[in-house]
């Protein structure tokens, strides 16, 4: 059993809703210190958050893919064309957004 904590990924409200509705299953992030071969792997738990402190969706990483930003629709509004992005494919475990857990 994997003892690594879930990967925390804050999202803009529109992208969070798309995951919750099932129309989005891949999140693109810049490949680098936070999102790389060591932090991303199939089977790792992932927490998608509506912003940093909003509702949460829980899932698992099912696959990864690498592409330059210029090959990913809408990535050009955030990244430089030659930036290397990683597509994090997510299968949701909870299909209904949950409130954040408070300690």
C-alpha cells in the first residue's frame, strides 16, 4: 500500500466544476520540481481542490503524458509554447465534492 500523502492540486473554480461534472479528466501542469517523475505515478492518490481552501474531489492518478504547451489546447494562456507539460489523468473516487477536512 502506498504511504505517500495524496498529491494536492488546487484548481480554478471552472476547472474544478468540470472535473466534478466529468467533462474534464486530465489536469496539465508544468513539468518540474513539483510535478515530475518522482511526485507523479500511476496509483497515487490525488486531491483536487476548488482553490486552496474550497471543496475537494478525491481520486487516483491513472496515467501521465508529456507534451509541449503549444500542443495542449488553452495552455498558451498560462505557459510558454515550449514549456514541457505533464498531463495528469485522474479517475475520481468521490464523485461529489466534499468539504475540506479541518484538523
